[in-house]
């Protein structure tokens, strides 16, 4: 598996851990949306988080949606994932260009701006669960750390990163999520906090050819670490022409008549993967007929 997530426990299962390498996922998203470097970094971080958080869900039909909406030039980011770590997403304004921040890094916080993080979990209940917090840093990892602490009351540490090549392709991407569960020994928590303070950025570790397993061993050196499983992660969109057709029906009869009267085929693109679907004038007429409406 090139892109995958490691799920593990530590300290007698009182700490649960997820670590991922996602270069292929983020590169596929970059190609699909032709994102600028800073947009790639922002989207890639949320895609990585989405894949790991999706893998936390239990049901095969469960869907996780992460939304970051801010007043920066990026506008917002939307990512959805399922329990199999299939993930997809897009940014509102993929061509945003910004100067590097004061650390010489891609200015994700500047691109996102001040705003809100929403976490939506559709687990088959009558209404989906919706958690929402303000963006604390707009760097995404810290914002998710704050979300877990305030909305789910789980002390957590989230690290996410995307490293770009000079040709603007993705060199490395990945991250980890550490969650402290009830009963975790205080001493181990303190040691972990100290290690996190001195740990290099996750992309630096990945660029040293460290695997997710090796990163976890470094984090929990000398402690009990049990890797429970590994699952592949992939950028995957389940869009199809039939779904797009249903979206066309929802625009209303008048709008469809205007498209038909224009006498030209129309092309619609999926937000999540940019796949294009073309509908001829005859197909538009048939859509009207199937919806019980009269073609003029």
C-alpha cells in the first residue's frame, strides 16, 4: 500500500493513535483541481485528517464531512470520507497564490483566514451529528485538536503536513492523531507531551523515509504500542452521470427549458473530482419528460 493509515493503541489501550501517509491522495486531488501550492497544502491537510477520522467510524455507510470556511482568499474547503478511508474534497478557490509566511512556509492560515470548522457525521440516525468550533489558528491541525477537546471532550494531538516539490507536485503528505482516553497514566501523558514538543514536522519525518509505523515507534519509544491494523487510503469519488442528472432536475423546469432553447450541449463538473459530464439537448428533453414535465 502506498497510501495507508495505521491504527494503534498504547499504554494499555488508554491511548489510541492513527498515523497516515497520503502523498498519492493529495497529489490526485491536486491534479483533479489544478490547485496552487498553498491550496494543495490546505486541501491536503484536511484530506489527510478526513481519511483518519473517517477510519474512526464504524458503519460501512457512515459518512464524515469536514468543512473549513474562512474569510481568507481560499474561501473554504470541503472534504468527505467514509469508514474505509475513501476520501475526496475540494477548495472553493483553487488558484489562490500567497507569499510564504514569516517562517518561509506555505501560508495556509493566511489563505484560510478567520472562520469556522464544522464536523458532520452521518451515521444513519434521523439527523446527522454536527460539531462546530471557531478556527483557532487556521492551520487545520491545531483547529482539529481544539475541536476534539471542546466538541468531543477527547484530549488529542493532531499533526498534519504537505510538502511540495519545486514543480508544485506533492512530495510528501501525512499526519497523525493521538487521543487520550480515560485511565491513561499521567506519567505517560507527560512524557508524550514532552516528545511532541521536540518532534520535527511530520513531513520532515516522512521525507526521511519514515513510515507511519516508525513515527509511532518514535512517539511511544519505550512504551507499549500495539498496531491493530493498517488500511489503505485513497482519493475516491463516487460521482456518476445519474447523480448529476438528479442535480439537473433540482434546478427547476424553467432553467431546463432555457438550456434546451439555447440549443447547445451543457457540461457539468463534479465539485469533488472535477470529472465532466455532458448532456445533449435531446438528453435534457428526456430529463424533462422523465420528471413529468412538458417539453415546449
